[in-house]
C-alpha cells in the first residue's frame, strides 16, 4: 500500500505525517486521504521528489523492491527496496560523522 511505503521514508527521515504535510504545503487531511485511499496524483509525487530527490518512485507507486545495492565494495541484500538503502546510507553518514569527531578529539 502506498501509505505504508511513504511511511517507511517518513520513519527513516524522522518525520511523521504532519511534518510531511507541512513540508509539502498541504493540509494533513489531504495527505491522509492520499495515503489511506492509495490515491496518487502527479502533484503529490512531484512534492515527494522536492523533499526526497533520491526517492525511488517505482517503489512508492508499484512497491517494486530493488534486490541489491553496492556500498563501499560490499553487496548488501536489500529486501525492502529503496527505503532500506536510504536507512543504511543515513547510518553510514552518522558513523562517519562520529568517527571524524573522535579523530578531532584524539589529536
């Protein structure tokens, strides 16, 4: 269901439906109707692209999962598609950030 797939992106980005509605400048009731009724408009997809430029619209619209991603010479089996890739990239960036902070402190 469309709503479930968008919810995965919200969770990864630490957002809720209200945050998304504010970000794409629509009323929360309209967003809920889009997500709960599985009613997709081109405008809604465009708005998603404006806040998540790397979003996989095939996944959002059709639920197609991508099987593999290569990150730093490691092939990861990804069962949940693009949302899982974004979650991994987010955590990788956080780890890199913390490693740099530790490096700075130990100099």
